[in-house]
C-alpha cells in the first residue's frame, strides 16, 4: 500500500510559478516606463499626437529630439553644475557626518543623549515645513541664486549619514584609539589615521545614497537657483514645459540623456554598490 505524497511534494511548481510571476510583474513595472520614454524620444511631434505611447516610431535613427534637448536645454551646463554640486555636497556630507559620529561615539559630554535625540527629531520634521525659515537664512547669507545654496542645504540637512557612520563606528574597537594615544596621537590624528580609513564601507554607502538623492533632486535647485545658467539636469528638462503644453518628445530625449550617466556608473560600480548596501544592512 503506497502512501500519498505530501501537498508540498506534489505541487512544487506553484511556489516556483509565483516567484517567476512576481519577477515578471516587477520587471514590467520598472521597464515599461523606460521603454515608453525611449520610444517617445525617437518620435516627431506629429507622431506624438497621432500614435499611442507604446507604438513604434517610424524612424529609429531620428536623433533630432536629442539634439534639441542637448542644445536648447543647455544640458552641458546642467551636467557641469550638477557635477559641481555633487562633488562638494558629497565631500562635505562625508566629512561632517563622520566627524559628528566620531564625536558622539568616542567622547563623553553633557547632554549627549539630548543631542542624539535632537538629531532623531530632526529626521521626523517634514522639510517643507521649514522652507520659509531656510530660505530666509540662505538669502541672508547672500547665497540665493548661487550653486553654494543647494550645497549648503545638502550638507547641513543629511542626518541619515550621521546615523550610518555611527552604526559603523560602533564596530571599531576602542582599543585602537587607546593604542594610538599611547603613541602620542591626539583626537584628530586618531580620526584621520585610524577611524576614517576604517569607515570605507560606510563612506561607500553614504556616497551612493547621497549621490542618488542630489542627482535626482528637483525642488532645491528649482527654488534656490532660478537663473537659467545655473540649471541642473533636473531643472533643465523643465524648460520644455510651456504654458500651453509640454514637448514630451524633447523631454523624453533629455530624460534619456540624464539616465545614461547613472546607468553607466551603475554598470561599472554595481559590485561596490551592492557591497555597500549589504554591509550597511548588517550593522
């Protein structure tokens, strides 16, 4: 007499099918908008009005929209401004965040718990509620309509980086600091020669998160750098939006130009990106 197989053994394909189905749905959700943008960037204005979003363009070698987006959108200047802001914002965030975490983790001072609690409260306050006061502060410093306004805001409002560095720093033994002090090293030397080099995984994580945030941000550059010559890649695409409609074929071509640098960086650095997130999650 044979015993019937358990349900899990009889129907192993159900779980496998659900896994592949979820992967297919996720790929469609992610890739379908990108396909629509790519097809739209190759169409003419007439094709935009007469065809659907997923219809193929008549000429796949039509690059007129890319030329228009690059020239009229001042994309070269936009990439230069974005690179300038990225360089100083990320560098300042890494230095300020690591120094703050070093002071909190390695030193004892009055109201230390209060300072940490205030950092946590700052992350819970919606940024839009403080924009009036922030704008007045930036304007009083004479930084409005300059590239230093978003740099200052990006460096001074990133509390998350402090917590990332703090979690990594707690895994560094204090005995290394004590051994360095026996050799005559001061606090800053310990940070520069011992702590900072050991924070490479945390630095990679912060650079990835901050770089993506700054590269994609539209609100701060649009509000604090209204001049056309100070546009970033996010605000450059907004120039094709007029009072009577939008030139979606040009906007789509500009979007493809904006996506290409991030896609290239991701393909070359994907191993480091995955390692940075994985190490940050295990801390």
